């Protein structure tokens, strides 16, 4: 039985493709990822094309992008010369790889631009003060956010899971100025 013969699996693949487009990822890239994530064995590109009804060029592009994120890898299958692919199934590992790659592609360049802009605006009298102040605050915020992310991603997976399960209760352990113990 093909994965797509299972209505729930088909619905997952279609929904993952929809969600991918909301997250800024091409729908076919997300569908290829969903198919590989659900598969219990490595799949070659032709199988992916046939299963999802996608053009070979779309699948090839999708596989390159997913490999770039580190959430799909090539795997050798004995007796078959074709490239086969498998998806990362550890959800924490997948989340971390995607987050690290998105940070590298989106946040790090923004942080560099903000740093340059803040430095250029320093001491300028010909620019309204609120412009320099807001760009400076954005730079500081993004720097704090990336520092926090770097700290968090170094935590062991078990600690991350425990923190996530604590949810808002973790706030009890954080002293806040102006509030009593």
C-alpha cells in the first residue's frame, strides 16, 4: 500500500504543503518533506515524483533545498544505483536544524544590517532621534534574541523538553524587578 493510499497520510502531506507556503517554503518542497517524513524506507526521486504527481525538476529542487536545511539526507540502497532520500524523524533535531538554517539565512544578515545602520546613525544630528533610537533598539533586541537562541540550542534535548512542558510555569523561577519573590 502506498503512503498516499492512506487518507490521513494524504491529508498530512497536503496540509504540510499548505503550511509550508505560509512559512515561506514552496508547497512542493513541503510535500516532498512530508512524504519522506512519513516513509519507513528511503525513496528515490522517481518514486517521489510518481507518488506526489510532481515534475522531476520540482522534486530535484525540493530535495536540494531540504538537504540544505539538513532535514533530508541521501542514503545508499544496496543494489540500486539511484540516489535515495530519507527525512530526519527526530522532531527536536528537525526543529533545531530548520531554526539554525533560518537564523543563518534570515536573522544573521538582518543583524549585520542593523549593526551597520546603528553605527552609521551614531551621533548624527541630521536624522530625527526616534529613527536612530528605534533602529538601535531593534539591533539590541535582535542581538539579545540571537544570544538567547544560541544559549537555548546548546541545552540538552531533555532539558529543552522539560522547559517546554513547564510552559508558562517557568516564569515562577525568574525574578522580575518590581515584584516580590
